[in-house]
C-alpha cells in the first residue's frame, strides 16, 4: 500500500490476494471444529455468511476498508480457534 493513496490499485489487490484466500479457507475450516456447538444447519448458515462477507468485501476499493476487513477476519479466526463464537 502506497502512502497517501486511499484507493487500491491492481498491485495492492494482488498483494492481498493470497492473504485473503488463506483467511477465507481458514475461516471455513474453523467452522467445522467439533469444539463449536453447532448443528449441521447452523454450520452451513455460518459458512454462507462467511462467503457473503467475502463476496461483498471483494468489491471494496478503499485501502483502509480492505485493511479493516482483513483485521476483522483475523480477529474472528482467533475467536473461532478458541472454540468461541464471534
């Protein structure tokens, strides 16, 4: 992310691509944890929510908003790994 610019360039988006895909996969895998008290229907619903959030986030163009979304995903992942529901 270049200093002073608030809109993401193709280069900025390419830099975040691997990190975002990794977070997406980790969140979906974490929802399958037996430590979470979810039924099958709730697991599927939570996975659909994650997919929807990432779909909406993929249209984001502001560098600050992209970073906030990544931070929120990392925080949610840390909560899920503890066996808690974010």
